C-alpha cells in the first residue's frame, strides 16, 4: 500500500500533471460556461488525444475537465439565465435573479466556493467509501428509478412559487414532450409527426438553450430602449470572497447536505449532474427557514445547486471505477478512456493499476481546489466586464456559439431547428406565465419515469404481482415517503405566505439584507 | 392581452394538445401508449383546473411588462424575425452565410445602441468568421452548406 | 475604441473574408488519388461505447495507411438510425463513412415504418468485429445448464426475467431466437444500454442476462455463463458452451463493420476496403482487440454484403414467426 501511494503521489505531484490540472480545469470552465457545450462533449473531444499519452496524464486531464466544466456551467446560468451545462439548471433559479439585482459577482463567488467544497466532499466519499457505495447503488432497480423520478418531479412544486398550477402544467408539458421519440419498451416511434428529425425525440441541450436563453433574449429586446437601458447597478464589494465564505460557514449543513445528496445522485447509474443540482436545491429550500426567498435570488439556492453538482462528479465515478457502470454520461466517456488505456474497472483497477488510479483520484482533489483561484479570477474579470456592458447584448453571439457548439458535436442540423422552435414556444409560454424550470424538469425526468414504470410493470407481471414490485421494496418505500413529504411541504408553504402578503412576487430589488 | 385572456387561451391550447396526444397514442401497442396517455390525462385535467380557476376569477397572476405594447412587440418581433430568417437560411445558404446574416441582424437589434450601426455590423461579421475558421480548420468541423 | 482601431478591424475583417472565400473556392486539387482531405468516421453511438473504443484504436492505423486525418464523430440517436439515415443522404465521395452494426441495420427498417434508411441503402464496406453475446444467470441460481433454464421456462412461461440492452438490438434478437428455437417464453426487460443492463442484473433485479462477451468476462465472478453465441468456444470463457453445443441452433452477437453511402464509386470503396483490411490484419491491433474481448474478422465488402443478406433472411423469418413484424 505504502509504495503504491508514494507512486501515486509522484504521479500527481509532477509538473506535467499539475499543468494538466490547471489546463484541464480552465478549459473545462470555458466549455462549461458556453451553452451548447457540455462536460460530456468536452471529455469526448479530448479522449482521442489522451490515447497517446501516459494513462495517468490522460486521466488527470479528463478528470480536471469534468470538474471544471460542471462548475463552469454556473457562469452562463447566472449571467444569462442559460445553464451552460445541464447540471447548472438549478443554479439559474437563484443565480440569475441575483445577477438581475446586481449581485452577479456575489453569485459567481458563491458558486465557486460551493463547487469547491461540494466537490471535495464528493471526492472524500470516492476515496474512502467507493466499494460499499457502489454495491448499494446496484440496489436501485426499475421501481426505485421510477419513484426517484416521481420524487424529482415533486421539485416542480418547489420551483413554481408564483403559480403552482402553472408549474404543474408546465411539468406535464415537459413530460409530454419527452415522449416524442422511440418508446423505451417495444420500440414504437412516437409523436414524430412523420419527420425523421424527431425520431430520436427532442435533443436536450438545444432544448435547454431554447427554453432558457431565447426567451430571455427576447424579453430583453422588448424592454430595452436606447437611452434608459441602464446597466443593472453593479455593486463592487471588497473582500467578497471572505464575506461569502463567512456566510457559507455559518450554514455548514447547507453545503454538506447538498454535497451528500449530489454524491448519492451521482452514484445512481444514469442520474447525473442535472438531477443532482435540482435535488440539492430542493432539499435546501425545504430545510431552510426562508423558503419563500428561494427563487428570488438568495445565495443559498446557488450554493446548494453548485455544491450538489460538483459532488456528483466524484459520485458518478464511484460505480464507474468499481463496477464499470457509469453514474452519469461524462463518467461513461471516461470509462471509454480507461478502456482505451487497457484498464478495466473493478478490483484489478485498484490493485494492478492502483498507482495510476490513485494519482487520478488525488488529481481530482487538486482540480477541485484549483477551481477556487480560477473562479475568483474569472469572477473578477466578469464583474469588471459587467460594469461596461450588459452581458445580454452578447446574446446573439452566445446563441450563435450554442448553435455551432451543439452542431459540432453531434453533427445534426436538426438540433439548430430544435433550439429555435423550442425557443419560440418557450417565449409564448413565458408570456402566458409558464416558466422553463418545471418544463425542463418534466423533459429530463420523463424518460426516467417511463422506463422505470414500464420495466417495473414487466417485472411485476413476470413475478405475479405488480403491487408488490412497486410498493414493497425497502428503497422504494423510502423514496415514496420522501416524495410525499416533498409534495406536502411546498403546499403548506404556499398557503402560509399567501395569508400574510400579496402573492405577486415583487421585483426583489427591495430585499437587500446586509447579511445575505 | 389581459391576464385572464392569456390564462384562458393557454389553458384551452394545452387542453387541446393533451387531447391530441391521448388520441395519437391510441394507435401504439399497449406498453408504448400507457405512459403518454396517463400523462395526457393528467395534463388535460390540470388544464381544466387552470381554466376553472381563471373563470372563477382566482386565476394565477402574470407579471405583465409595462410600457408601450406596440413598441415592445415590434422589438421582439424583429428579433424573432431575425432568428427565423437565420434558421430558414441554413438549408439554403449554409450555416456560415446564414449566421452572418442572423448574427448581424440580431446584433443590430441588441448592441447597436452601444456601439453604433456600422460597428455592430463589423463586430458581428468578424465574430462569425473567427468562429467559422476556428471550427472549420482547427476542429475540422465543416459547417453545413446549403443549396447554393 | 478609436477610429483608427476600427479601421484596422474593418481591414482585418475584409482580409478574413477574402482569405476564407479563397480557401473555400479553391478546395483541393483533383489530380491526386483518393483520399485528399480528412475523412469523417461517424459513430452512431455515444462516446465511450464499444464502437467508439474500436474506432479510436483503428484511427492511427487508418491514418497511417490512408495518409490523411480520420476524424471520429459521434451521431447517436434512435439506436443508430439517425446516423444511418444521415449517411444515406451524404455525398458518396468516400469522405464520410459510418460504423454499422448488425442486427441493428437489419431489424430497424423492418420494424419501423420509416427508419430513415433501408438495409440495402447502406453500402457494406468491411466487417471487422463481432462481440459475441452470451446468456448468464447469478452464481447461486438453481440453473447450471442452458437446458435446465429452458426447461423451467417451458413450465413457467413469462416468469423468468431477462435483461439486455435495448429493444430491437442484438440482445433482444438473441432472446427472441432462443424463445423461437425452444418454444419458450421469457419476459424481456430492456435497459437503455449495456452498462445499465449489467447493473440491473448485478443488483438482482432480473434473473437472467443477455450480455456482451466483454461484460461477461469482466464480471465473471458474479455471473454463471450458461451459453455463448459463438460458433466455437470463446477463448476467454473456456468453460462456457456455445448455444449450439447446448442444443440450441443459434449464434448471437453484435457484428461491427463500416459502411458507405449508396452509389459510392467502386474505386473509392476499394481503397477504403484495403485500408481496413490492413488494419484488421495487423497483429498488434488484433492483440488489442482480443484483450478487450472482441472477435476480430477480416471480411471484405462483397462477402460482407452476402453475410448481411443471409442474416436478413434469417432474422426476418424469426421476427415474422414471433409476430414482431
């Protein structure tokens, strides 16, 4: 053990590896920040290059990119209300309102610190508890996935403070849209209106951009006038990092809980960063004493989402390294990279290739730490930029980049059309009071729910009792209870706030508490 | 359009969509149609609830933007027009030319106020070209060309 | 920015436009042979999968032989149909080729009203690999031979749950063929991919699994392989009988090759075929593939086309008799 660890340390504490960590995290942040490009794509693009490198360097680079990209998604989420990667969807809920209040720098700093801490907590689980956690993850079968998806859908109630009914309808719309494409069982091609392009359903990334970015752009085009286009007052505060740090330290459970949830979601095969962020956000809201403030722009929301999604990075590696079952799409690509280097997940990986893998794990620690200085520097740069221009004027360029970004990875022109059509639809829905959050939730969780449902039904039929399959398994029962709690809480909150104040959410410029 | 009208219109539209979805799903085999139909029913019911509370006068509130509706619509209309034009041009003229047109058009709308018309056009064209070159030659991803 | 800066910027813009137009217009010289410019190797599946890994291994050899860059692109969707539908519409100049998988390219056009392509549209170029599929149960399961499993299934139709990757894929076809040959009924529970199906099985949620050979090898301590779909015993799993040995006349596997758009000229096909042939016969390449658990072939275009026709007839019969089409 001793000599292997020593070798691992030399594998990571050498100039090349360290350089790769810095380069990887930086590149990852850039890729993550650009809507249209995701962590999965970034890793996929670079795997061929790592083929010719020594295994340890290749893995270090890819791990750094993964961590950086998941963090980077928060930038565009905060600045232009468009998640740079799906993991940052929940970051838009509070991050963008914060930016609108002029607290963009604070939001970015919060995201940075939360990502670092969350990521490190996740890596701790990865290093110390991988085997038992991986085993536990296998216990998630079709019924558990179904209930997990249902639990995820209850978050809709949480993220629609303005109108529960519209949130629910929005979620339903998302669920309907997710049925376009090939049915998971029996393979029927559904709702593609006869077109080939829709044979695979609506691609998620173009849809995300369409839902989040385009309505914002249009809304701003509407409200901007030449003279009074005031740049939202940008408040420069000294020592922002220390202030945010102190604020977060006062609520240790916030970050810890989000990170643990993120790790767990990461461990569950198939559930990735997007769900991690949402679950972290939802639970933070439920546990908070200021539930109504979520969604108006408080840092707790950003911290929860970002802590969870960076913890998910390590979480997704746990089943991948121990069992060869990726916890999330980026982990699947990393798996491919391992195979290319002739390394197979499992016991062999930790013994025969032990030094390489442990070097990799250490490098993930470094990558997370590295996010801190890079995030602070970038945060300051972005903040300085915001003093001059409204970021939104860059919107056409961003839309263009998203277009070609999404196209370049999957070479599908239909994705561009998807983006525009979805964008226009989202604009119309926005006008009618339907917000993108719930719809996207439905879109993402729909397939999980359907697969889980249908697979469980098949299991139930084979075993003789469908009821038994859904309602008598221990993990399922836990999830069902969580779901019920999750449904009841926001309804209670909803009616409690309605009693006192008027329910129209005010432009939260007035809520400027010093301590927040 | 008033708040009530928007709620009603969207409620009706969504109800119609859910009915269509339900019927369209009917032609699939059992397991392929179960889930879409269940969801369609749920959405339809929710749409009815929406319509119900709106008609009863307790519909959800929508934060409507202030200012001159006509001018607002013209601005967003032009943006939409620019995007549609952009997309429509892609199969005809290829992504490069379409993007130049599209980004320029949208840029004129958004950042003309800051830097003036001519500069806006120059920036737009330059940006598109830089990225085109980047993708075409560095990453070897050709932009789709059109009929031209 | 000052006016001077703007003038420079404008001049740069003009230069860029001129340069780009020039490059686009001149293109490449036509007096050299094929290939002249980079070739796109389209993978119809997600990165990290078997097709991707194999292609990444092939890439350096191909680049060596052909003398141009080979860019691997992923175009996942619809079980591969998206990429194949796009390939059918691509320029038949040899600069775009795609991986193709059997039985996918046979089954999809048969069961879907409009898959976007027909099996015959994809011009077979080379078949370089098969991943055999095997059937396994848990180590503590009461079944020790395929016959025992089949006997139980015959007495308890639909009770045994089998997991595999996807609908209308190699795994699905394998269980369909087993059912067809033995007159039994299992409940097939498709997972969204090979890894999820393995996770499903290892977690005990299904009793039987149809798995790729490399998964069977990787998890052999937790799987009792009852049969494997090769014609002769699979070297990496020497104790597993083949389906034929166990009494069921079938082979099961996912065949991987490459294909071109229809109407690609024969001389172009020949060049590419020769390149893939050279790669497939390289001993170092074969060793790498063996390590990963693949069975390497060297089957050229004509033989490949015949193989596809044969398989199509077989598969069509099975599907028809089972009521799938």
